[in-house]
C-alpha cells in the first residue's frame, strides 16, 4: 500500500490506483470532465490537473490517469493547480460560453470574462466540448466505433464515418447518455414505440451495467458463457464421466482463461443481434480441422460455450482443440452439442460397464476420454452409418434397445441414462440441489435448465430451504423465464450481470431492478403500464396451456416428471465413495442413521431411498403451488383463473384424466 | 550474392576495397534530395554517358551518393581519392569536366567553390570552411558511398560493430554498459540517455517475459529539418546496423522504422538496403551465421508532426489515430503493442555502430561535460544540424557538442548574407526557442541550450537577420503548431488558438498592455497542463522571444510600431525624395503597380495600392525606399 496525502487528509492505496480514485476514497473532491468510471482514463480535458510532490520532484499531472506508485502529496488548492485549471477553463469558456458544465466549473474556478476572443466561439448551450466521452463509450464500452474524432488541432470534431448516420449504429444511445452537454440527439426508432425515451433509458441502464460490472461479475463480454466451466468445477457441478462426478483436475484445460488466452480471437462484439451490449458470442478463427469431411480446412468456429465444454468433460475429454472440432462438426451437421455429448457419456458408461463392447460399437473403443472414437461416432451419426446410427437414436431409445438386444439391466440403464421426457440432460450436476432436480424433471420440454436454474440459490446460498420455498421458486422462475421466450428476448442480461446493489434487495435471485426494467420496456413499447406480477400472469397462461398440450400428447402427468436417479444421487458404490464424507454426513444429520455401522451397499440404498422420497415430496409441493392436481395436471379452477377454460374440449380432456374441478 | 558471416566480413570489405581502388577516380555525385531537385540526376546520366562514350568506364566510376551536406551549392560532385569539390554542376559542364580534369589532368577551376565572388577557387573539399570545423560520426559516410550498394557500405566499415559484438561474444549487459559509458543521449529531441533507455527496456522485457521491440523514429516533422532524411538517404545501413545492435542489447526480434511518406527517396533506399541486408544474411533468421533472429519492417507515416511523439508514433504504427497518451506509463515498459519498446531517433541509431567499434571512451571524449559517472553529466559526441535561414552556407553540418553558436554561424555558415546583421538563432524545431546575438557564445549542448530558454531539439538551426520581427516569428511557429496539434487536449488545442489570436492582434497593432501577462498565463497553463511534449513546449517560441526581445513586443503594443519593419499592418513604404534618382528600377517589380514617377524624377508609392510586400525595398539600388 502506498500513502497519498492531500492538504488535510491521508489515505493508503494499492499501487497503480489513480489520483482521482485515491481522492475519492479519501473524500477529497477533484473536478473532472472527460473522465468516467465506465471508461479507461483518457486525460484529454486536463481540468483535473493537480500539482503533486513525489520526493523532491514537484509537477502538475492529471489526476484522472496518474497512477500512484510512490508516496505522493497532492496539492488540490496550490497556486499552480488553481492557475492551470483557471486558464484551461478560460480557454473553454472563450469557445463555449453557454455550456452549463463549463459555466459552472468556470464559476467555481473564479473565471469570469475570457481575455481573448475565440475565432470559433460557439453560442450553443449544447455545444460539443470535445471531451470524447461519446467516442470512447462507443468504442471501448460497446466496441462499435460508430463515433470518432475527425480533424487535427482546432478543426477537431466528433463525427460518424463520412459524416453520415452510420448503418452500424444500433441506436443504443449510450453516447447521448454520457454526453455532459446534451450535444447528441437520437433519431427516432423506425418501430415507432409509444415512448422511445423510456425504452432508451431502460436500455442505458443495462448498457452502463454491462460496461461497468460485467468484467467484475461474469466476463460474458470477454469469454461468454465459457466462464462457467471454472465456477462449476469449483462447486462440484461440472459433469464428469456421465454426471458421476462434479469436478476434474484437468478442467483447467477447457476453462475460459485458457480459451481467452489461446483460442478466442474476437476482440469485437459478436452478438446474436447487433444491438446487444452483452455480446457474449465468441469464436475461434483460423482453426485447422483434424478429422472428418472438412479435414485440413481452416474454419471459424462459433463457440465453444459452456454446455459444449461441460459436455466434453462429461465424456471425460479435456482437450480444448477437440472441443472446438466437436463444436464445429455439431454446428455443421445440425446436431445439438448437449444431446450428442450426454448421449455419448451414456454410451461410454455402458461401454465401461460391459453393456457395450467393440463388437457392438462396430470396432470402436469407447471408454470415457476416448476422444478420437467419440468424434468418429459424431461423423457416423451425420452420415447415418455404423454405430452412429445407434447413438443417433438418443438415450431413451438406446436404453430400450440395449435392454432388449443385449439383455442389459434395464433398471441400471434407467438410472444412468440422463434424459427426461426423451430429452438429454444439459450439463450440470444436480445431486445436491433438489430444486434443480425438479427444474429438470418438471420442465415441459424435457431435461433442460432453461426453465429454472436454481442450483446456486438452493445449494450454495441456501435461500430456499423448505419444500414450500423450493416450490415457490419452481413456480416463479419457470414462469419468469418463460416470459423471455414469449417476447423473443434473451434471458442472459437479466441475471448474468446484476446491479451493483442487488445483494441488498429483498429477493436478490429475482433481480428486481431488472424486472422493473423489463416493465419499462413493455410500457415504453406498448404505452400500457405493467407490473411484474402482470408479466408472470402472461407466462402462467402460456405455461399451463403447454402443460395441457403435453397432457393431450401423452406427456403431461406425474409419471412423466420422473428423473433418472443419477441426477438425484449416487447410483454406484464408486460414486458414493468419491463423496463419502458428504453422503455419510447426510445419513447422520438428515436421516439420523449411523454410517459407521452400515455396509457400503446399505449406505447407498438408504441414501437413495431418502433422496427419491424427497423428490416425490417436492413434486407434491410444486404441483400444489401451481394449482395442479397430485398427478401434475392443472385443475379446472386453475384453467378458469387463467382463462384457459375457453379451450375447446378442455373439460373433456381433464375429465378423461380424472380431473373434475 | 555472398552470405556475410562473422568470419568473412573483413574479406568482403577488402574485396570491395580492391575493386574500388582499381578505379583511377571515383566521381561521387550527390543524389540527396536537394541536389536531385536541382538536377543532379540528369547531370549524373550525362556524365555516365560521356564516360561510356569515351570508353573511360574502367577508369572512372560514377556513384550517386546521399546528401553531401553543402546543399546550397548543389548539384555537387566530389572526385576521390583527391577530394576535389565541384559545385553548381549542370549537364552542359560534362564534356569540359571530362576532357580537362580526367583526360588532361587539369581540374576545372571555375566549377570549384569560392568563399566569395572574385576570391580564389578552393579545390579540396576539406579546405572549404564549411567542412573544416565539422566532425562526422552519424554522417561518416555522407557523400562517400553508394547507398544502394551494400558492398560499398561494407567497404566503408558497415556491420563491423555487429561483427565485433558477435565475434567477441559481447553480452547484452556489456553492450548496454558500453552505450551508457559513451554518454550518448537521444538525438531526437529529448536528450534522454540511450543506455538508460535500453537498460530499462531490457529489465522490463526480462521481468515480464515479453519480447521487446526496437523502433527508429524517422518522422522528422520539424519544418526545414532534414538531418534524419539525409542520414537514411546517404547511409541506410548505419541505421540498420544500429538497430540490430539495439536489438541484441534488449533482446528484440523485430524492429520497425517509422518514416514519413513525404520522404520517397529515403524510403526507396531504406527498402533496398533492408532487402540487401536480408539477402546477405544481415537480417533474418540467422544473422551473420550467429543464430540471432532479427528483422526490420518499415512503417510509412502520413506526415503529422505529432506522430514523432513516442506514444502517438506507436498508436499510428498500431493502426490507430496518431494521438498521444499520457506517459505516466513509459513506452520503454509498455510501448508498441504494449510490449517493452526502445524508440530512438535515426541519428541516434546511426551513431551506435561507431561507438561499438571504436569504443565508449572514444565517443565520450568528444563533446562537453563529464559523462564518466552518468550520461547526464554532459553531452558527448557530435550533433547534426540543418543550418538554414539568413546564413551564407546553408546545409547539413555535424559538429562536436559544445561548439559555440558563433562558430556554427560564422565559421561554418559563413555569416549573414548581404552584409546584414544577425538578430537571432532559432534552435530546436518549431517549439524551440530564439536566442539573441548576445547568446552567440553559448556552447551548443543539451543542458546549456535548455537553460538559455531554447533546446537542442532534433537539430534545426534557423538564422535570422535584422529584418526579422520576433513577434511575427513567434506567430509563425505558433501557427504551425496550431495546425499540427492533434487536438486531443484542451490546453494545446485551445491554448494555441488563444496565443495565436493574441500574437495576431499584437502584430496588427491592436495589442493591449495586459497581453504580455496573458501570454505568460496561457503559456504556463499549456506548459503544465498539456498532455504531450508538443503542447508542453509549444509556447517556447513565445516565452523565449518575450525573454530576449520583450522591447520588440512592447514597441508593437505601446507605439504601434514594428521595429524590424516586417509587420505589414504597422508599416508604410515610402520613397525618400532626397535619395531617389528616378531610375525606375522599382516600378516594374511592384506587383500592384503602386509606384509611379517619370524617369529621372522622384517616384512615389500609392499607399492605397501598396500591399507592403517589400519588393521595392530589394529592387532599389540606392537605398531610397524607407520603411516606417
Ligand atoms: C511533438 C513531438 C514531435 C517529435 N518528433 C520527433 C521526430 O520527428 N523525430 C524524433 O526522432 N523524435 C521526435 N520526438 C521525440 C520522440 O518522442 C522521442 O523522444 C525520440 O524519438 C526518442 O529517440 P532518441 O532518444 O534517440 O532521441 C518528438 C517529440 C514530440 C513531443
Ligand atoms: S499537447 Fe497537443 S499534440 Fe499533444 S496531445 Fe495535447 S493536443 Fe495533442
Ligand atoms: S478529467 Fe482528467 S483530463 Fe479530463
Ligand atoms: S542534397 Fe546534395 S548536398 Fe545536400
């Protein structure tokens, strides 16, 4: 730590801290103009000039970008400091006499009438004062480069390319937001929203948070969702070897720092749509393919994202280049990386358990980690040949096939075949989060985390301890997330980057400030005021409609919300033993048993019984909260409340499943 | 072509020397930019043709060299080995020159230099006063070799410093120590000790395990300066060798030369030299067979003065706008592409090889002060200046540090032409300062000039005679800098406009008494508040003229008078009725036909029509025109 002294205060700061930040921490005020916390220090206006002493050496520096590396004394009121600031303000006042910020600062500095006439005197109150904030927010903050300076010396001005409104401009209005003089006006949106200013304001909040907070919280703009790999590995949540385990010593090789350093090439925003300021899409460019029909070609690969990386660890493969290759071919073939990876993980476990062998795989050796064989299967799947034909059937059909054809133990296959409603699990280990087991099991479209992602709330932060709490969460969050789908919006800006003070609000997991922001978007677009509860109601209607649709198609009941036991607890003794301390502890604390007196098999069985029972209790609680019957079907009252009773044949459909009221 | 190795360099040099010595005479025709523009290339072509026609090509070799230095007398041809100096050559002189000098053995007197009209011809270059007091290190090969032929450069000693380092296995630390002990300080303006810069860079590179870059600053934006251009044009291999030695010292593998596009000849010769060095194994993957890897890229600048500033230069090379950033973090540590970077000036780089081959002590002994403890102790070695303005011998000069301004102006420069008086010397480029006649005995070194309120800068010297108005001069430099300011920071961008406004109103006789305080106030804020060296030093021309020529400012403000008679708004041209004999010499030259009068009668100037251009003043042979 280094000491920074001001006239009457002292403070210690980390080396490299700027004088402005040190002053702020010490409660000393230094005037700034071109400085903004969202941006790199720039040092152009020079208003923040202060005299400093470092040892013998005295000089004037700009506080906004001067880094402290030696003990320093700052003279914020010395004659040199004041004179420099005064004369600079005199220069500015001579050119822009009517601009409020300048008038105010000049007044504070005691500047009255400039002593010379500026040839380019500009009488506008909203004149551009060349602070460069707009140019920099566009470039550094949003990577857009729509605004730039043009001209040298006195001819310098802010402009867009060729002096025209740039087609690259997304209209994010961050520049207008940051401009201290109001020099930038926005041209109205071609979609004719009811209240464009309100939408812009809501957007500006998001933009500011992305610029300021993303790099502290998530790094979505830098590495995208890949940053989850290391977090999941740290919390025992990264699927390894078909969800047996939650971490691996080699996970670092496929973690985001590694990708950032070696593979991700895009330093520019690559967003699903141009206006997104989170822009989490990342890519690997100039990648040489090693296998398959495009072998030897240099290609651009879009990704990899977290699920693709987690899928790889789930197969026991920790080779970053292999992931990129797999990512490329899945994209090219039109195969979902999650379904492919989870299905392969199942196949690999079957191979290790003896259900499969080389004869059955067409000669491929497929234990966990068999990278070359795994990519070969991917090519076969796409070609519709060899063992790829089998894997391409998906886990649900493979389970049936292996039991029938190879006489495998159907119950074991059910335990380890990670699918629900026929859809392969996405890449999170859910064993220690009951709520998330429900999140996967009850999800309408199958085992997908998109409806509810409650692991941190439940397992890490322990915010939803009781069944009722979990049921409430499994009501609110699926409805809320459904709302994004209803509006064609992405959910990531809602909670991947959160407001700075989110931790202090009542229900941080809901990110209430952001929910308010969405209400503003809806109101700004439609002209109708909405409250958060209105949004949930919109979703609830659709969600229940979908559940009823599922019912009609033969998928909408309790029996369809079953989950493979691997997602709830340790299937095998090996698995139990890998986390023995945890499971033993739970036997003792949750069930009042004495693990020391039990055999391993007994412990596995007891754990299973307890966990499976809790899942059933969870279903009871969730169904109740949602206004469903014990069989998981919306009651007639629920349907009425949501106005679904007008659906033709609804009463008959419900009645056919025993629901009469 | 041969691959140069540590072992065979001297053999290659000897072989080239042998071929060279086989000619009876070498005719070194200056093909520097100055001489080229006065026709040296067509002279050279005709010369070569004549030699071929007379079948003398086995005896006489014509070499097109870089700038000889004495540009005012171009086109120039020096005949070696004797060193006979011919000037103002035209194609029509060729037959006579060949016949008389090379066939009959009688050098042609009327093509030789004379100190003044009617004085005797001085045959030998070394006897010409202009050259006599010069000592060349950076310009050691000027006008001595063919810059487009690497073999000729090797003959003159190129790459011997490098050979020495590689052959003797001199370690990077020892090399840096040698540069430190030589005391050499940067020739690009700042005068920062080169050895310290290299040392810091090496340390940063080692600490962060990041490969350093070496960069050559050939931006040379000072108006009227052409030191760096001439070095590159005359001896590109000196710069290349210097950079290789720098790369060895700091562990760089890549070097960059930043040169402005307006220097096409320098660029062409540099590209050629780099290509040849690559072909001969002096750049690339295995330098001189030593295993060292180093190559050089050339980056063409668009010609902005501010791009000579280190951070702006690097921004420009990275493809960004050439705007400076704060140097609280130095470029030696975080420079080009954020890697540790050594940036040195062309002249600095060109001085490195002789220091390495002749030794630190040799260099340290030239110049002033004591650099044995630290390079800050003095100014060692020589410095190249471009001597221009109201001086007889304009051109490029290289002199030992510590020489007096008087010696440069009078001994080398031959004094002020037309019998006028010296008024001031401006040194240090546009943001340098103006020193008065009373400071003529000042020693020219980094620290003395700085103390006197001027600076060494990169080596521009502009001599001004008594017809120069110092307020107007200050205004000229301010107006140059105003256009060249990048405009990023307020004090420079707006301050230059303000200072320009104030100076303009003074030269127009509308100055106010408070204006001198105002100038000092503005100057202080610009000096302390500006972001980069441009703005920080931009007011030097004003502050130094205020310091030494304050009464001239006061005359403008208080009496509405321009003592030098230069500020148009303040002067009237009249014809003295006593002196005018009515010769009419002034009538025709006047561009506005403002002068009337019958032959042999007194002429008068119509004040309405007069635009104060001063043409009549020069035209009158009887000093009858008066400036009021
Ligand atoms: C406005 C400005 C312009 C400059 N122009 C040049 C230039 O044209 N050539 C140059 O060598 N140095 C120039 N410099 C100095 C360089 O920033 C730098 O100090 C120098 O190239 C370092 O090399 P040296 O130590 O060998 O002198 C300039 C500096 C400033 C502030
Ligand atoms: S001092 Fe001048 S040239 Fe330097 S950054 Fe400021 S405006 Fe640009
Ligand atoms: S606020 Fe520091 S230079 Fe503008
Ligand atoms: S260009 Fe020929 S002497 Fe300078």
